[in-house]
C-alpha cells in the first residue's frame, strides 16, 4: 500500500471551463440511455449531411433478427466533413502538423486548404486508375501526411481503405490484401523510425509474389526517404507522377450512412485476423463527438495522439475525429526514445501541444528512464493527458500525472476497441474524478454490464466479463466478407449482448476497471496479437510439430509472448534453432509478434480429449507453478512437471 491518493478530483479550474461538467454528465448520460434515438439524432447534426437522416437507430442483437443500423437514410461524405466544410472558417488553420523522425529535419504544417487540395488530387488520380465506389484500397505507409491524404481520398470517392500497419511483414500484407481483394496499394519507398529504415516498397513487392494477391493492379509509391526501390512497370507508379497534374477539385461521392468507410484488420482469439468493417455516418458522428467531448477540445488546441495510423486509434483520433472537428493534429513519424528519452516532451514544447494521448507501454518505458528527461523540458502548454490501448498500472498513472502533467492536467484513461470505433469508457475530464488504473464511467449512450460465465448480469461491486447491452453509432457492422463470423464472435457467447473479450471489475462507486483480455488475445504494448496467429506461424516451420502460445506479465509491454514449441521427431533443439524460430515469427507476422520467450516442450499439457490446457501454460509462463489449479484432467501430468522445471526465465 502507498499513501498516494486513491481519487484525483477534477481540477476545479478545469471543471469551470469544461465542455461537460459533473451535473451535465449525469443529465446527458440519463437522456442518452432513456432516449437513444433522440440523443444520437441531435448529435448527428454536428456533421454536414447531403441528406439529413430521419431514421436514427434500428438495432437488434437478437440472433434470429440481427441487425445494426444507424442513420440509415442519411447521406454524407466523410472527406467533405473533414475538409470542405472547414475551408470557410479554417482554410489556413493547420490540420496536420508533421514532425519527422529526425528532429533536425523541418516540421511541416499542412493547412486545411492544402489538405483538401491534396486529397482531391489523389482522389481524381484514383478515379483515373479505375477505382470506383466500393473498391478496396490497401494503404501501407509510414506516419506521414500522405497516410491521411490516402485515407481521405478513398473516402472521397467511396473506396474502402484497409490500412496495414508499417510494422507488418509481407505475409501479413498478403493475407490482408487477399482477404479484401484490394485493387490498389498505396505505399512509400521506405519508412524511417528511430533512425532505422523500413523497406515498405520491398515488403509490398514480396507480398505481391504470394498467392491470392493478383487482384492488385496498381501500386502507388510515395517518394519519402529517396531510398532505391524496384519499380515494376506498368504496375508500379510514382505517386507524385500520377497526382501532379490532377485537378484540385473532386466531386465527392454521395455515401449512404451505412456504406462502409474502412476495413481494419485485428486479431481475435481464433484464425486469421478479421477485417473489422466500419461505416460512414455512425462512425464519423461517434468519433467526432467523442473526440470533442472526451478531450474537451477547443478551437486553439494542439492535439497529439502518438498512435500509428495503422491502428484504430490513429484512424479515429488522428484522422477522422480531429479533422471532422477542424482540430490541429500532430502527426509524429518517430519513436519515444530517439534520439533520446526526451523526444516526446521536446515535441510537446516545440509545437505547444495542449492535449496529449499515448499508450501505457510508452509511459512505462519512459518512466524507467527517471524524471530527468521529462524535467529537462517545460510542458507548460499541456492541459490534458490521455492513455489508451491497455490497462495502465497505478504507478505509471501517477508518474504520468505527477511528473509529466505536474498535477495540473486531468488524465483520461480511455477504454475502447477496434470494434467499437471510438472511446466507450472514460472519464470526461471536467466531470469525473479519476482513480488511477480505472477507465471510470461509460460515455453517453454506452450501457456496460458485467456478467458471469453463464451470462448472468451481476449488480453492484463485482467482477466478471464486460459486455455492452446496447449499440452506439460507432460500432463495427461486420467482419468483411464474413458476416456470420461477426455475429458468432461477438453476439453468441452471451446472447443479446455484445461481448468485448475483456474482463472487468466494478467498484462500489460504479467505476469500471478493465482487467485485460479473457480470450486468447495477447495485448503486447497495446497491440493485439492472437495466440492462434503466432502458433500457426510457428507450426508452418518445417521443424515444428506443435506450438502453444500464451501471454505473460511484462514490465514495459504489459504482456509479452511466451511460446512453447514441440519439435518434429528426430529434430534436436539448439540455441540457433530457437533464434531461427523467433526470427521466423517476425518474418511471418512482423516484429510486433516477436516471441519474448520460446521454451522447448517435449510435450504439451493436454486433456484426455486432446485440448491444450493453456491455463496451465499461462501459469508456468507467469512463474506461478504453485497456482496451476486443477490438473486432474491432464492426460499426462509428467509433461507439466518437465515444463515447470525447464521454464525460461523472464
Ligand atoms: C483502442 C484499442 C482493444 C483492447 C481492449 C482491451 C485493451 C484498450 C484500454 C484497454 C484497459 C484501457 N484496452 N484500451 N484496457 N484500459 N484504457 O486499443 O483497440 O487495438 O482493438 O485493442 O485493448 O483489452 O479489448 P484495440
């Protein structure tokens, strides 16, 4: 126990000016639950509609009559909302403030007018290349303004973008391209992070040699580092060359509110990553409203979210939310520790950042370096801090609050998922007192509940699995190409409810504390990795017979990846082979999935019916062999003893 406070009240001067204060939160939350259609109908008026919606909400989670529709007769275009409508008042305002990896290179401000022009030009170029409404476009770019330009250009012509994180391997690109049958890829020669080059174009070349990718007709290549790349004509085209002489105006496509805006692949507990599909009207309404309300956005804010556009946080809270609100958003190409551990705080000073949003893993890594690198900077401009991606431990929360924010800035711990589109549980900074480690209370319209293993709703202070009882406009609508998988994954475990996959505790004050995934998803530095994906990468190696992968607690990353590997009979284990297998997984999926530990397992603990008992493997990985629990169903108990004996030290 420490004597640090358990509750951090809303700073009174913040509350006095906040968009939403305590009393307004209670009132608006009540209204949003009592009359969702009335509430969300009013919220939708914040967007520019080509045809205003009259049918607001039509949702049923019932398995025999399943549908989710928001604003179904409305029409709009997302790029018009992010760009055109800002021009009158905010044409010269900075939309994106690009801060390069190398601090000695100049930052670049892109105004709303310039962004509009660039988006229109690319949108025209895409149309010229034959891209039509509903076509899928893969975007594999570094954190440069062209990433936002590419997303918005797709939105302008009704093409569905699928952004693939720059850290993913050729195999992962190929899987995603083939799943959605992309017609075109937008990439760059290379990315650069922490001074290291990432061969983006070469990765695309390798991906397009793999089966299932021959739908791709064109690859547009942004010249970013100037590094040498192979251009394979006529497939590959320089971005500049196709965009340069395009007109600066582009007629936007009229989109139905329920038309898809994008697909974003995310890991689940089984099989290959699923293409989470978001729609236009509900998604944009939700991200713009949450971005304004949760971050207490004001006209002169400089907002910085450190996520990559390859993840949902980048989609919702770098691109769509902030731009729909006419905000100034920093786009940072680099990493927190390059050239040194002061980088984040230096960027904050340089651009006078007021709202800062990052991940617990980054906070923990920076906290480990002590207060010095933080205190070397001013951070006077900051007025709010946010976190996202994984549970934040109270020590890291307090360091963020006390050292980074000097106790001046409220912290918003925002819980949400790729599937939810936007933030669902979070303190509103002027309304809800913080408790370190708790995402606190539901946003407007959100009805969280905690259920036991049988789906029984538990009341009061309790712990169990987190479900959502009703829909909100930003909810995903389908798994691309596999609607049944959407229903099976999220609505079958507890019929009539959306199951989040997260465990959760609620305290006596009604605060929610997310305890982490309860399914076979590992959250590594805020990135979701399915155990099944890593296992299938391992068993695709010719020397591997079987593999089981679990998460284990990791000081910096939150969770690490622990792999148990059984070799094919006759193969000998060795340090070289261990390294080879770790490198193999990196190559198959990407560096985010690199196993931290790989233990040889002559056998895996299985039930008599042959099911791997992961619960036991997790306990061994956690180094808690005294908590193995019931092992009576094991087919061969000696397997466990041997694994415990040869555990790899963390
Ligand atoms: C936005 C994003 C979703 C999973 C989610 C949960 C974890 C996210 C959290 C959090 C505790 C928070 N998670 N935010 N856990 N507190 N504030 O991260 O989306 O990549 O899909 O991950 O991340 O486990 O289920 P995504």
